[in-house]
C-alpha cells in the first residue's frame, strides 16, 4: 500500500474507532503472574461456552478482559498446523444456524518446522495476548455479519488489497479495545526476529506497523508508556 493510501486509511480508522467503541481497560504490559493473580475473578466472567486450551489458558483468559462482549460467545481454542501464528474462523456448519448459535475457532499454530520464532509458544506473553486480541477482533466482526456477508468477507480476503483493509481495520478494533501496547509489542517482536525478510515485509504491508499503532494510541488518549 502506498504511503498516502496508508495515511488515508489510518485517518478513516481513527474516526471509526473514536465513534464506534468505548475504550476498555489498558495494561502497558501483561504478565502471566498478573493473570494468575486475577484468574478466579476473570474466569468467573467467562461462560461455559468458551473452550480454553490448556497450553495457552492464561493468554486466552487475559484477552477476554478486553472483549467482555465475547464472554458468552461459543469460542474454542485449538492447536493446529497453520500458515501464521494464529487465526480465527467461524465453524462452517454453525453458519447454517441462527447467529446466536454460531461457533468460532481460534487456532494456535503448532507447526514446529515453520516460522519457529513466531509460534505462539515462543512469543513473549504480552505479545501473544496482542495477537490473540487481534484474532478476537475478527470474531467481533463475524458476530455482526450475516452468513452471506461472512462468505463475501472470506472472498475479499483472497484479494491482497482487500486483505490489507480487513487486517488494518481489525488491528484498529484491537487497539480500540485496549490492546495497543500488546499489538505493538508483537509488531516490534516480528521485525526484530530471525523470521524471513519476506514475512517481515508481508507483515508491514498488510498489518499496522508499530508506528501506526502508536499514532492510533495517541488519538485514543492511551497513557504514555514509561
């Protein structure tokens, strides 16, 4: 995406998130110890519709604190070999049911032979929560769409320019939900990792950069990170 187009999209998204979301809680850095301290209270706010995975339970529980609107939604966390760190998908058959009965899966990549540096298990805890928050932002989008709209959403994703718009918007939703520092942590981690330059370039092209996340956080009056 050319710079002027990125700037235009960012300006539109700033307006979008300012008028569409009430800001959630903000943590400058999230640690597993902090989540464990609050585990009992936080878990009480999540329904039995949610199926946590044991390996990343604390990360998943932390992410739900930024998405109270998803606490009653049927979401399963599953480890699987996929082509990126994580991915959120509606269960296909559930799209044939009423919207309130839909089911979603958030996949965690466990393919140890590829992209080792950005496997969920190797990400810093705070950055992992950021990626997970991005995927949960996708679920908030799915929840607002009809089955036909979700199908078109998937078709759009095959077009690179449309994919940029989708992922850029999804990043903005995560930042608006309070996950700006965590998303920024992940973006910086990827660019400093030993992952291929092609993958780094893809991430910079399709998703918000650390600098763009910073701009959005300032517009949303995030507290300064010291």
